[in-house]
C-alpha cells in the first residue's frame, strides 16, 4: 500500500478497526488514518481484533482475509453477530476473488486487493461515512414521518380490502419482489409501507420514489449515485437511493415510466444485487427489497416494446391489486372518518362525524381520483366547516355533479334525487341484484325495497 493519499473532510469521523498481520502496514495505518480524520485501532491478528470488537463499537472494520488465529471471514462473522450495523471492508492478497466475494455475501461493504493505495482505502472509508450519515438522516426523517402518519393503516372491511390485507400478510415476510397494481390514488404507497412494516426489514429504511418524477438524464444518478466529476454538475460524490436504503425496502412507484435504458440497468441490479455509481468502475453489493407499482398496463407496454419483458417477469413475482374506491363504497364512512381525524382529532369521540346527508353525497359520487381525492374532499370540508359533524354544505360542490352517463341534471340535486341516483347506480352496477346493491349502499335489503316502493323513478331490475 503506497503512501499516496489526499486528505478530505468526512461527513462524520469514523472509528475504524484495522486488522492485518503485516507490521509495516500496521504502522502505516496507525500513522496515516488519523491524519485523514479517522480514529483507528490497529490489531495484529484475528483473535485480537475479535477481542477489541467485543469491548468497543466500531463504525467500520478493515480486515485482512488471511491472518493467523482467525481469518478475516471469521472476524466479520463475529462482528456482524455483535454489531450488525458495523460495516466491513476486506483486504485480500490472493489473485482469486472468491474469498472476497464470500465476505461480501456475509455483509461486507466492499473489498480491496493488495497491493492498494491509501487513496483507494480512503475512498472506501468515505463511502462508508457517507452511507452512515445518510442512514442517520433517513432514520431521523422516518421517525418524524412516523410521528405524523403512524404505522401504515389499511382502513376498510370490504371483502376486496380483506383480500388485499391477506395478501400483504402472506408476502411481507417472504422477501419476494412485489408489484402493486391499481388506479391512481388507490393507496399503492400505503400498501408498500405495510409490506415493509410487516417484513423482517421493518427496522431498516423504507423509501418511496416516483420513477416518472425525474428527468431521464438524472434518474440513474438518483437511483445509483455518482462520483465527483462523473458529469457536468457532479461536484461531489453522492450515494444513490439503493445505497441509502441498503438493508431496507425501496418502493419504485410508476415503474412503467422508466426509460428503456434505465429498465436494463434496474434489471441488472435485481439479477446481481450489485450497484455501480455513475463514473465508478467497480460495483458494490446492496441488499434492497424492491416493491414496484404502476397504474399502467405493463403487459400492453411489453407488447408495444415500451417495457422490457425480462424486467416484467422480475418485478411481478407477487402481485397485489388494489380495488378502486367506487368498488368498495361500504368503506366510505370509515375511510372518511379516518381521514377527518388528521384535521379534526376531536372527531374521535363522536359516533358519526358526518351527517347522513353528507354521507349520502359521498356515497353517490364515483371517486375517479379514489382515496387521494377523498382525502382532499375531507380536508376541504374540515377547513370549511364551523364545527362537527361535517354537513352537506361543507363538501365541495363538484360532488353534486353526477358522473353517470346519460345524466340530465342541470342544477343542484335535492337529497331525494341524490338518493335515487345512488340507488339506481348500485342497481345498474349489480345488474339488478338487490342484495348486492344493498350491501354496496350499506343498507338492509328491507330498506332498499322500501326505497324502491317510493316514487323515486327507479328501475328495479
């Protein structure tokens, strides 16, 4: 290892354990790493390294694979048992990389082949420092988010939602890739969070990214990171999202919007578990569970040549399909109440924070924007209302506009007209099946027959 180093500031000083049986190298590291801003403990062999790990917590260990007493693999194994969050970098003097790869499989962050320069070691240690700093920041943000949102709560008892909850419970512990399908606004990110929280990765990072939100020329850098100088504007090294959530779950929303070039690179990551920063020559291992989502028809995109078939096979290992809100209107009262509590916590003590007239309006609407639109409507009502319960006049006026084809309504509907419209729409959706229509409307079959007996101008079958 040559004395060729460039001093650079670290995001946070690292406490390093260095273990190697070469005395000149021990002396060099003990002298040079502190000059780079690191705290270092130097050990001459494996047993001494393990003894130090049992007494202290290190940010990173740098170990030679071939040492007397205990080899580098054994030191890493013991370190991961005692301190799973400690990163490991392995040094190997062998021409074969097999043992280094075995160390990576144990969770080592990276490896260096001897002889190497101090610059190369410093670069690896800087990456460790960046990763740990980003992880700390992400954990702090997640803690703040958890305090605001709480755990992912799947609201609704409709049979379609019960099936979704059952699928989540089955797939979450498996570690398999998951594809979530559903219209815009149906709650795909909430499902992804629920999968993460019910998995063995629950204490690791969760990050959601909209694949359609980045310019095509920047998305590779966002996902995989880049080295300083890799392109114009890359003024410093930057970790990508895969690196930031290492050990956790990455939710790729609107994966159907990825450009073809990025589809190929994502496929390579899924197949190899390796990520390479833009401008880097060497890939490094990551352990990230992928959950994807889209509102688009991926098989059609595959057929049209806009989405890679091999990537489609990779991401749809397990599919969870979310129903639109219009297909589970029985859940509307519970959903509306849940959303209202975000803005009016005092509604928790009320038996029903919406008047019957307001609920009738919610039930009569088709919700093209699904739960996201319902959340906006409830927030609007919470702002406008002078108190509780939420009344019909507190709801946005567009809810009074019927969306059923052939509607002749010109002005404001009366409650009687709204009721008739909601019942007729339910009957039409269920081909005249009164039991199914009553279940959807949340009323008894007797009440439905009473309504049909009134002069509402309804087609009973």
